[in-house]
C-alpha cells in the first residue's frame, strides 16, 4: 500500500472502530434477567411500578371522592420481586425453607376480599389486577409475603401512594 493510501486507511479504520463502540449497546446499560422460579432459601427485594419505596399506584375514582372512597387500579401497573445474592441488608425478604411463591398484599385495602397478587418467579413483572378495590388517595403498603411460610421466612414491604387520576 502506498504512503498516501495508508494515510487515508488509518483514519477510516479509526472512525469505523469509534462508530462501532459508540453505536454498540452496552451490556451493563440494560441488563436482561430471565425469570427464576421462586423457591426456598432465596433473598429478595420487591418493587411496585418499578419503585422499591415511595411507589405510586394510580387509581380511578370517578365522582365525588370522600374519605374512605375506593376505586380500581389503572391497567398497566405491576409488582415484581428480584432475587438478591448475600450478603444482604436487613431490608430484604427471605423465602425461608418452604416458599414456592410470594404473595403481594395491598393495604389499606377497602375490602378483605382483595386477593393477593401471586408471584411465582423472580424478575417477572405481574400485572396488578384492575378488579382490586384500593383507596382513592393517601398512603399504604404492599407486603410481599413468602408462602408457604416457615420459621425463617420474612417478607418485605413497599410503601405506596394512591393517586386518583379521575380528578
């Protein structure tokens, strides 16, 4: 290769390498985790709508809203549990020796008839049912409880704020 051809080839190769590095997605930028079945001996954290604290749950409460009013959650909202590796802090849950699912209980619930949202896998969001009756405003807790329980099992809670979008 002649000297003038080499002078043009090096910058072109450098530009191609730079473009590849800039345009290639980073593996650390958005890690994807396959679902893992819930089972015994696992530490976990939880999220409601992508937040592990101070999560917002949108509720539809048409008409005049008074203290104690309830409504249904908007579709497209989720709960999720994430497996974590020890060592952990005391703010994580533990499935104990028997759990094969984690149930998410919403409170304060207007009705004891609200069923839990059942999570059978880590890293797999589950839709919040639009049939639940939840407060039209204020704060509450979503408790993530490993079931069946055992003496070593412990749940984890996520604080939520209920927001009426029909106002």
